[in-house]
């Protein structure tokens, strides 16, 4: 793609954007390519708009230099993380690995810098709008979108399973279960005891029982007991066909609407900010496209 300014989006950039974008399951390469091209065009329009505005103000060059400096630091931090995950023994080996995948480091740097500039510019454009989100806006969203704040009954619980088959008699298994129950009641750490004695997979989850919502609890015979218990309550030892279960309810959440508290308001504010950002970006890009001249080779 070539813009009126003479700036071009190279084929290598498109391939890199495809690799970074991933795409949805089942997406064809053509669909992933189209998405990558659209994102690159949108980004380039924003970057060029930044450059054009700042070029009219000599003092603004300091801001651009600072922005590029920040972009450089952001890139170095990200590339360092990528290199660590790659297990490359040296910078040379890492760069050779990138080249073998058709991803030159210089291209990655350019892509990262321009993405950083576009995102930060958009944040500056959107911030004044998001600052105007009022308490009434938050309440209005909460009242008009109850489906977003409806929560089901749920329980977080600790669990130890003592398998009867691991002992010569069921009485031996029961004695251990009752002993552990007494130790927990006396204040010993449930997690540690679960890791040490549990014959089930709760031991692999720091003693957390499987399932939190109705229909998810395993074993299912525990569900009614758990949902009748209060937070912090240690249930009596439960005997089932295959052994004995010790369970304690850690926390309970009851079905209904989340309260309109600080946490919920923060969630709504973030959602509204995202909606404003997306709307403003679409509006801005549409206007820039209307004024731009973009050439697509081969079309």
C-alpha cells in the first residue's frame, strides 16, 4: 500500500502483522491477511496525522522525540522478553532465528514504534472524553444492563478426599478422615493437609474443591451440602461409596445482581472508556480515509 505522503506499507510488514495477530480459529489466510492490512492502514493513517499536526509546531518535535524514546524503551523491554522465551544463547543467535522466520529486527522495531505512537496519540484524543464519564453515566449503564451484573450461586471450597481403597479397612480410612477433620478444626492449614493426605486432584489445586457453580461440583453429592453451608463453615466428614470427604466453604456468592459498589463502578468505567475509544478511533479513521489517497498495488 502506498499513501499520498509517499509512505508505504511493505509486504514484510503485512506478514509480520499476520504473525502477531494470530487470527481466529478457522480463519483463512486471506481473511487474516485482510484483517492485518486493514489494521496497518488504520495505524498508518493515525501516525501520519500525528506527524502532520506536529510538523506545524516546531516545539512539538520535542514531544515526538520523547514519544519515540518511550517507544524505543517499550520495544527493548518486549524484545528482551521474547528473547528470554526463545532460549537464544546470544543476540546474534536470536537475530538469526528471527531472520529465519522472515522477521527482521529492524522491521519489528519500526512496527512497534509506529504502533506505540498511534496508541498513545489515540489515548490523548480519547482521555478528555473519558474524563467526562459521570456517576449518572455509570448508574445508567448499570440499570440498563442487568445481564452484565447478574451472578449465579457460587462457592469456593477446600477439599480432602480419603480413598477407602487405600486402606485395609474402611474404618482405617474413617479414622484418618476424622483425625484430619479435628486438626483442621483446631486451626491447622487446610491447604498443607490436602497436599499431604488427599487422594484426589484437589491436592493439585492447593486443596480447592472442583467446581464453583451448581452443576459443576465434583463429587455431585457434595453440592447440596456446600450450598447450604456458610462461608468459613467446616462440614462434618461426608461418607460416600468410594471414601470420605472433608470440606470447608471458603466463600459464598449468592445469585442476584452485583452491588453498585466501587468495584462494579470501576468495571463499568473501564467498559465505557473502551467503547468511547473504539467509537472515536472509528470516527477518526473514517475521516482520515475520506481525505487520504491510498494506492493498493495490483488493484
